[in-house]
């Protein structure tokens, strides 16, 4: 039960990450997704999931409303912060 000593190199670090267990899990998940995709897709089609198009349209609408509010607030600030000095209004062309 002595500890295993490994050299401190990039090769030792990579070999500790890529162990046989990790490689087996990655290959098993890849095979499951590759060969089981028709079953996964059939289950996805059968499930009563909401249409993402409606949700996307709702988010776009809320974004347009928020943009309109910000644009309206920025354009309505024409002198609401007190009197402007004349040097700020010169040479704007």
C-alpha cells in the first residue's frame, strides 16, 4: 500500500486525467448517444413539450418593449436636468 510516485510533467498530468475508467465512460456515453439517438428522438417527439417558437416570440416582444422604453427615456431627456450652459450647445456640427 505504498503511494505511487509520478514525475511532475505534462505527460503524467494528462495520463492521470485520461484513465481507463474515464475513457470507458466517454466511449459508453458516445455509443449510447450514437446508437440510441432514434429512441431519444422518439421520446422527445412524444413528450408534451411547449413550442419554443412561441416562447422565442414572447422574449423578442419583451426585448422590443424594453428597447422602446429605454429609447423613449433617453430621447425625452431634453432639458429635464436643469438649465444647460451655452458652451455645451456650441460647435455640435
